């Protein structure tokens, strides 16, 4: 079972729409790709153009930008929609920096797998506090990562990685 979730916000961090859905996946990476695809379909439906996409899954970013035959059908569909939506790149972000999406996905776990996607025009009660924290840049986490990991995440456009303390390798 895969629990999918996502949120769209404007450039000021204000909520536009959120979604969650339960589905079937063959692996965790497949579930991440399904969540991305669902979000891209919603973006196309709502005509959200030239947006930024953040994910906590570096493997998905690599699959989208590198030649690879793994999950080729879903990757091709994501690429096609990204091109149509004029999305130049995906960025990595730490899960702790966006618990809203994680909480939306966990909400999906409460229901059986379905083809139905639940939309949220306003932040649901179970994410309200996290939405406020995200909007104001509040993160109550401390992380220490190696310099190599920091550099790798910076390549994946994770600006938060550059604000993280590094430890020598």
C-alpha cells in the first residue's frame, strides 16, 4: 500500500490546494513517483504553471533527470507533464522541512487503496500548525550531515543543506 500526499502553495507560502490518496505501489520509490505524478496531474488540471517541485526523495530526482530504464513508463509521464507545465527542475528538501506532505500522506493510510484522490481547498486541521510553521520558516530540527552528503544535496538544489552543520568525513 502506498500513501500519497502533496501540497501546492504560492510564492508567499499560502495554501492553494493539498491532496492525499492511497494506492498500490511495488516499492517506496514507485510510491514517490506515484505521488509526483498525481501532483503533476492536479497541477495540469488547475493550470499551475512554472512552479517549483520539492521532494525528500533524491532517487526520484535522479530518475527524472538521468537516463534510466527503471520505472520508465511513469518517469516518462512525469517528464511529459513537467515539460507541459514548464517546470525546469525539481529540488530536494528535507522531510522535516515539509511535514505537511508527510501528514497528508499519513491521512491516506487511514483508508483503503482507491483511485479517488482527496483534495483540500483549505489546510485540514491535522496540518494547520505545520502549514504555519512552514510559512514562517520554523524548523525545530537539528541535523548534522557529512560534507559529501551536503554537497550532494546542494547539487539537488537543496538550499537548506547549505545551512546545515557538516561533520568531517
